[in-house]
């Protein structure tokens, strides 16, 4: 199966007080399966909007998104939820861990309402172990540091083995050192698990290390650069 | 999923505690409400078995003094005051001498006189023509009737040559006097002293004493034929009538200086005398107002000071006491009043000296001209205080059997059968023939009464029998024996009053004198014989507050869920972005509400189980199940909308970072209050929830307060065709307390959420230097504002309810009700306290943090709050157990109902018509033929010569018949008036049953095609058998009579309308 994502003439328009604002304007881009992609741009350039459309968190105003051969922007919310569950793992800038759940429970949370073939708890525990949080299984988010929290969030995004990991400024709330650790973790996952990673970031240094770098401004892609190193 | 729910509860303790408090309040509220409904069960039947201990055992009355009401063993209250003579002194002596008689106290009702006394003097010296305007106001407790009159006099040298009639003026000495009608009665001083201790009730002083042997009536001859009788009297200290008179002296604008007086008065005479004076404008010179009580006080004062002027001149006694003519009718509310009567008003003959056309009692005069009236000189020997008379004073019933107090009467419904709230107590009128009359307040000796009244002075004798103290079989036997003996010896009628009991009866007071009916009056009647009287009262009210509490509960659960949803919006968005399906979120909410609802049900079951088991109350399993379903139902209903809304949450909301609340500007945000108002308006849907939840119990509370204050706790109303009492007690307030507590919780949740959402805003404001106090006030203001709006809405709704149910704007109580707005404001404020604490705790550095942090201190504090809440709830439960149970037991014991009692039957007449000449022709009847209206409403229509028969529709058994003769030619000796002719209708009534049928031939009217009505001129009884008093056939019997009418000669088309109180319509007879 082809897990590449293709955007065709994507537009996202916000209506605010009678004024139409283009958050995305005519975006045409293809993300190949297993690639590590970075999206950079200043605030309000539309990078987070693009990410939320890719992750099916939101629907485009115009244009189409293809996941392989499947057109996903016309699915019903229930199908979309199932699609997200199967193919997308999300990582947020603010981590968005559920505050009332322990680290382990947070990792298990996407599986809570689903029937799966594997043992949910074992899977979650092994993921936390991979993230180096074996001893933090029963800690609440408030008892974890920022880096630890983001690692729990990554574990949560990976628990159902998605084909794509979407990360919205995963290092934005972290210090440089911790940020670097998280970034390396993502790179490692990209290689080992063969899942594609799309990362939105401010940091040009981090962005340069991606296979494909996309730069956005005012809702448009102004530069698309494929890194030579990894090509 | 369950674990997830539990975690989200348990790890967010502040919220969880609130949820639990809500659950507890709901469960207690529910079990309480069920307790109430179980106790009330719609109807409470209170059975009251109560007997009077009257001061006499047997009452002896003359033959023919029984009224229709006695068919059902009922005596009207104060029936003794309406009797006039009938027993001779010999009969009395005979009874007194009987061995078994301990006391035989006769009472001779003589008649009505007045106690007019000079109260002031008008001091007008400036020459002029004056008008004396007299306005009398009689207050019978329901209506204040105004009676006006005027009178003209002159001051100056000018005097008319004779009476001055042609000038319209009269002599006036300037004295202003006033007084009321008094009922004069004769008693045997010795026996009365023994019976009720009248001698002990005398106010002892130099000039006040009881009767002594030497007090006798003396005749004073004024000339050969006229003589006054001077009688010794003792007077009551009390005045029962509430009337006042105001005298206004006006100087008319007529020149009256010396010299022009003669000219002016000639001018007055030439212009019409009195008529001219009536048109003149005047300037008020003097004004005085006096009440009947002031007059009575003055009379008493004068007697006590030996200055009485009562015997200075002759007093006429023209009016004899008379009873009210009652007629049984269908009770409008049979469950409440089994017995209902209507007063048949008396229509005075046209030539009567009395200025009214109709009265509630038969106007009974000593004679048509003053020569036949009694002439008295009143010699007061003492003053008595009726409250000191030795009779058992039962405040519940106020002894309608005793002689010295006015009968109690309360107006309970107006003419439209709408309950009057609170029932209004009626006062005796200053009118001998009014509905409620005064008891005798001027007493003389029996000898004096005999001298005045002649042959048969005594109206009744109250008997006390030796050795009878208690009501038991022996005394009953003895009394029966004595009564029989009296009847045998004297031929008088007797009734045993020992063991009689109060029986509330409803009397319809119809309109007379073209006025509207007053309405329905409840009086404690006397039920003779040892019977049990039954008071039934249907109570409602449970439903109204159950609905209120349920609504408030649903609003609470709804807002609580909604708030929960808002609070966790981001969390849900995250879950969605992690791949949860939207319907799984709905499911999540429903599972939560199911758990909470089940907890409510379980707690309710526990509480009720405890109540029921410990009190041994039977209840149906269906009911128990219902209670359980109720809790679940509330939570499910409250979850419906949030469960739908949760599906609208979009996953991209998880991407929004540190979103500042969206807002619109409605006000200038230049003050904290402006910021608050803008925020509340932005979130108006939430505010509406909070307002609604406070407004509902506020409405009920204000209404309850109104009932408590204005109506002394009970409001009467009609509900589903029943007369019901809404009794507001502690339980109602408790219920509203519970509802209010839930409302406070709702407000708390909503404002809490508002604070949470504005956390960054507050942090920024604090960082900008706002003080804690400002933020606290701002939040409290928001709560108070919600409360204020809720209070205003509640007040308006309550006022509407009051106007709807009570029928008038509560002007007097308005400020009390307005003050109660404090309660919802407080409720809103209290709801805002905890959120305000939270808002104050927000630190500037938390600007973008958000989220939940459960500090140890907060947890501790909430444990404290929780413990407090628990204690309050526990106290609430104890209170419930304490108050709910007695009611429940009560209902369990009173489930038996007494045997159905035969009530009264009859049709109500709103306004009694007067004589035909004064009747305006009825426009409706002036159609093609004037009779159609009568034909339409007729029960049956026959022609002269035919028979009307009343029979059982199923068995054809005949009850009674009325035959109307065909021969209408009168064979009379006298001649009709010029231009008139006689029409004589022969009637024959036949009664086939052993029951009494009312037959009042004199009420039948002839009506011509123009709608003119003719009353009977006279009637002649041809034949009679068991016919009594021209009104009724008592048992099987027959009466034939000829009633003659006088109608204009040209009239040929006539109908005879037989108004029949026992029939649903009139019998109309065509007469050619």
C-alpha cells in the first residue's frame, strides 16, 4: 500500500468579521512514504494549518488531499477518526497529555475505545521503555519534566504504529538540549519504524536536517528543498 | 473507559467534590420529594370529631319555629337571636316547676332599638344657610356600604313662619348624635345568672349593678291613649357593628347678612326650596367623624357616671327579630362542604315604611304605623361584659349556640366561586335584617318583656337538666325523657343540644337591591345529635414544587455537564486527534451520567428505605422503582444536549495554543464591572442557565413568602373542580432550600468555568497590577449580577402567579416581596465565592500555563469544604426525617373515610329581583316574542289546564305534581285597579313522598310579551294537608290555592314562570 500524502490546490480560508483570510493558498505538495519532512516559516505563515489538514484534524476549504489513492478530505468524521487512528500520530507543542492520566495511561489513551490484536499495556510499557521512561510509568504529567512529557507524548503517538508522525513544534517548549534529544529520537524512529515524520518548527538548524524542507510564507510554499545528504 | 472516567474524576478532586455534592443534594431532594408525595397523596382527609359543651342541654321553642335546615338536623348559628315570641309565661312556669329541671332560662327577643347618643355639638355662629352632609359607612367585613344624606339649616335671625318646608330648611340645634341598632331581649335575671353567670359579668361600680327584685317595668302615661313603658336594662359593653358616620357642615354661597336674609330665603323658596339648595356649592366649615364604638363607649361612660340620657325621651321599638330564610342548594364543592344553603331574600311590600326593597331577613314590624310600635323609656341599671359570661370559650368554633356573641362567618368564595384569600371574617351589620346580626346587647327582665309583648313573650327556653354533666347513654336517655315530658306538658317543641357538634356549612348570599352577590360564606352550623362532623380538606402544592425542584435539578445536571464539556474541550480535541470517534465522546458523557444517576438512585433508595422501614410504611414496588428511574432520568435528560454538542468539537482545536477567549464588546471595558458584563454577555448562554436555575426556586420562594405573610400560610384555590388548600409550611421552604442549593451549585460550576477560561486574562491583569480584592469583587459581582437578574425574573414570575391565582396585585406585601430579591442575589454571590477564591489564587506567572494543578493546600481546603457540606447535608436529612414522618403517619391513619353524608341540593340564584315596577325590561326578551328566552331556559313548558309532574326517569315513580287550573276568571268581590284586570291561577300541589318539597306559590311571576313581570297580588288557600307556612309540603300531602295577579286590561298573552329551586330550570306555563 502506498502511504504517501499528496496535496492538490489546497486552500484554507478563515472567515473573521467579514474578512476572508487565506491561511493556505494553492498548496501543491507531495510527501513520500517514510520521509522526514520539516516545515518552517514565521508565525502565521500557515505551517500549523497545513499540518492540521495533513493530520485530518481540520478540513480544507478547497482542494484535495490524497493518502495513497484515497481521497481523505471527504470522509465522514467517524471514518476520519478511524483513519487518524490507523495512520496518524500527533505530537503537540504543549504535549497535551491528559492531566488526569498517568504516563502509561496517556500512552494507552488512543487504544482505550478500540479493540486491537495486541496487548495494550505491554505495547505501551515497551514504548515507554524505548523512550527511557520505564520508571515513570505511573507518574502523572504534572510530575514529569517537559522533555519527559514530550517523550510520553511521542510514545502515545506511536502506540498504534502510525504511518506518519505529525509534530507541531515538538521542541518549541523545550530547552535546546532537550529539544535536540527529542529531535534525535524522532530521526531514530523515522529510520527504525519506517514511519514518515512531518515536523513543524521555527528552528532553521533543525529544519535543515530533514529530507525535505518546506518553507512557507503567507499561506504559500515559497521554497521546497530536498536535502542532498539523505538523498 | 470506566477507568478513564474514574481517573478524570478522582485526579481532579475539586471538580469531583462538586459533582458529589450535587449527587448528594439531588438524592436527598428526590427522596424528600417522594416522601412528600407519599404523605400527601393528593388528598388529605382530616376527620375531626369535636363536640361542644354548650351551656344548656335542651332548647325549647314554640311550634312552627323550625326552619328547613332542621330537616338535616342542622341549626344555623345564633338561631336563637332570630326568634320572636311564641311561648307563654304559663308554659314557662310549667317547665320551671318540673322536678328534673335544674335551670330553665327563658329568653324573650323583644326587638331592635338604638343607642343614639349625642357625641358633639356644631358651633356655627356666622349667619348663613348651611348644609349638613351625613355619610355613613357600614363595614360588614367584606363590603363597605356607603349611605349618604343631607340636611339644610340656617343660622341667623331669620325664621320660617311655620315648619320651613317650602324653604328646604329645618331647625337644627347643632347636636351630632350617632348610635347603632341594639337587640333588646328579656331574660329571667335569676335563671340567667344560674345558666351563664350574667350577674358575675356585670362591671361593678356605684352606678352599675345586676337586676334586683325591685327592678320592674313601669308605665308612664303621656296622654289618655299614649303611654311609655320604662324598663330596667343592663347594657353590653361591646359594640359588634363596625360603622362610622361623618358629618360635614358646609356654608352655602347664599347672601345672608342681616337685612338680606328674608330676600335670600324668598329667592330660595321661589327657585324650588330643597331642590335649589341641593344644587348650591358650599364651603366646608366643620367636619366630624364618629364610629359606633365611640357611641357605645359614650353610652357606657354616661351610665357609669350616672349621666345617662337614654330615658330622657321615648324610644320606639318597631322591628322584631326574624330568622334568615334558608333554602338548600347544591354545594359547589361537595367534598369540602356537604351542606350548602342559599338565603332567600325578603322583598318588602311597596308601601313599606322601610326604605329598602329587599333584605336578607323577613322584615317583621310591630305594625305598619308608629301607633302600634313599642314605646320605651330605657332605665339603665348596669353594664355587663359579655366576655366575662361563664360559657366555654372555644376559639375554634366560637360557640354559635350561645346567645351573647355574634355568629362567626367567613367569606370563602366570591360570587364567581373563586376562593377568597385569606377568607374574610364578616362582621355583624348595623342592620336588623342584614345577614349577620348582632346578639342581644340590651337586656331587660322577663317581666318587662311580658309587659311589652303581651301574651307570648318568650322565644325560647334553654334548659339544664339535673344530673346531666356528660354525654353518655344515661344522660341521653334522661334528656330524651325530659324533652318528651316538656313536649307533652306544654305542646312546645324541644331539641337536645347536648352532644351537638360543629358542622361547617356554606351559605350563598345572593345579591339584593340590584347589587352583585357577595359570594359564599362559611359558618359553623350546629349539627344536632351525637354525630361526627367531618372536615375534608384537599391539599395541593406538592406537584408545583416537585416540578420546580426537578427542573432545577435538570438545569443543574445540564449545566454541570455542559461546563464539564467546555472544561475538557481541549482534552476531547486531543482524544479526537488521537483517533477517538466523536460518538465515543458522547458515550463517555452518557456513561458518566449513568454512573452519577445510579449513585443518586442508590442514595435515594437508602434514605427512603430507612424512612420506610423505621416507620413501617407500605409502599408499592412500582413507586420505589420510579424513584430510582428518576435519578437516572434527571442525569440522562441533563446529558442529552451536551452529548450532542460534544460531537461538534473539532480535532483541530487541540492545535490552538493558549487561545484567549473570543469576545465581543457590548460595554465599555473601562472598569472591572464593564469587563465582567462583557464576559457574561459573551457567555450569555451559560449565564442564562445560572439565572434560570436561581430564578425558578426564587419564584416559588417569593410566592410561598406571599402566602405565608398575606394569607397566614394557607391559600385556597380551586383545582380540578375541587376546593383545595395550599398550605405552605416548613417543608415547602426546605424544598426550595434544596432547589436553591442546587442553583448555587449550578452558578458555582458556571462561574468556576468562567474563571478557568479567563485564567490567562486574570494572570495578565494581575501582572498589570490589579489587586486581589478587585478580582474577588469582580467575580462576586458576576455571581450577584446573575442572582439579581434571576431575582427580578423570579419576582416578576411570582407576581404574575399571585395575580393569576390570587386575583390582585399584592400592594401591601410588595416591599416584603421586593426585599426577598436579596435571597437570589445572595445565592448568586455564594455561588461565586469559591470561584473567586480560585481567581484570586491565580498567579501572574500562570499566564500561559493553564491546566490543572491540585496543590496540597487546595486539596486540604476542599476536604474542609466537603466535610462542612456533608455536615449540612446530614443535618438536612435529620430535619427531613423529623418533619416528613409525622405527616406520613397522619395520612396512614386517616385513610378511612366516613360514610357518605346526604348533602343539600338546589340551584343558585345570583341576584334576587325586586318588584316588577322597578325592573328594567330585559332587552334580551324584547325579540320577536318576549317569551323566547323563558322558553329556551325552561325545564318544562305546559299550558294552563295541564299537569307538571316530577318523576323518577327510570321507575316512573312520581315525586310530586303541580296542576294548573284552566279557569282563570276570578270570582272576587273586590275590583281591580282602573285599567287592570285580575287573573287568578288555581294551583294544586301534590306530594307523593315522605320528603319535604318546597313550594312557594308567591314567588311565581306572570310575565307579559313585553317582558313586564307581575308578582302575586294575593293568594287564597282552598285545601291543605301537611302544608306548612306557604312554603313547603312536609311529607305526603296536598295543597290547593288560588293566586291572583293584577295585570293591565289589554294584556292577553301571558306566561307564568314557576321558579323552582330544585329543578334545573323554570316551569313555564302558557296562559291565554
